[in-house]
C-alpha cells in the first residue's frame, strides 16, 4: 500500500536509492534516505595526553576540566575562523597508544548551515601563557625543521639566531620558548636581503611605514628599493 514516510526531525535529505513506486519494507537492505540534523555540528579532534593531564590537574579532575573548559574556535579549510564558538562536551576515557592522544568532541552551533557533515578544519583552543614572548611569523626564516630570526645588537649588526617556538600557533604569530628574551630586537621585514653580521639601520614599524609613505610621495613605487632609500635619507623632491 502507499503511505507517507515522515522524518521525526528537520534536516538535510541524503541520497535517495529508491525510485517512486519501489517496494520497501523494514527489512530492506538500504534505508529510504538519511536525514542529517545540522543545526548543531559535532566536531571530532584530538588532544595530547600532556594537555589533558594539565587540564585535569588544574581543575581537580577530568569532569571539572570539561565543565570549566573555555569555548573553542574552529579554523576552516580556507584559513578563516568560523563565526560561532563551540563547547567541549565529551572526552574519551582512553589514550590512543599509537598517537598518545585523547579523542574529544565539541559542539558548534550551525544556524547558517555553513558547516557540512564530513568537513574538516582545525580546533583552536585558547591557553593562558603569562609573560609569553610573541613574534610575527613573517619575522622568521624556516630551514627544514629549524626556525631562525635576525637579532639586532647594540651596534646595529644582525645575527642569524636559532629559536625554539611552541608548536601550537595561530598561523600568524609564534610563541618563543627559547633563543630570545624580552628586550631583544629582531628584524621583521626585508629578511631576504640580510646576512649574518650585516650592519643595518633599524627602523621601528612606525618609522618603516613613514618611509614607505615618503617613497610614494617621491613618485616611486612603494616597493622599489630606490624610492625607499631616498625616503629614508629624506631626499624629497622640492616643488
């Protein structure tokens, strides 16, 4: 007999393996279809054993750690940050012996239906790090698995210096764990022209921006070396 099959929940309809008029029953090998409720998305990710252990100690137990866990963000595959924060709802009670990680589930609201089942991204978890030394990634040079900066001494000479950074980063900045200390000066722009021991005239970010503006006023391309040098020397054209 003919009848209507209604879903108990709203959502997106999946594939329809049966055509109109096909005979189906509860024992059919495939479901009529699948309804996906995407109003809230479950995001699965992993945390290291060390991170989970630290959280558990700070909050006197894993249950308290989950309840007190700060909201998390989601970085999408295009690098943008999803505009709704999520909450941690579950943590596995077992550690994966192969990876040394624990499976975690976060719930993210999805009112615009931007997130889709099977998608991927990165979960961003905020951490408190007092007295952290943060530098822009564009101020570093990466050679294989090592990271270097050009440190400027009191005489204006640069020194090619290896640093250690926290592997967790936002894609824009690094948190330095060793190799630099508060008060050290590093070069943040123009690294491709530098070499160890070279003497430079260091500019603050504000001075650098002002030099670029002067270069533009000279009628030179803002990125040209000649215009930039003239601007730094103050060789403005007289009108």
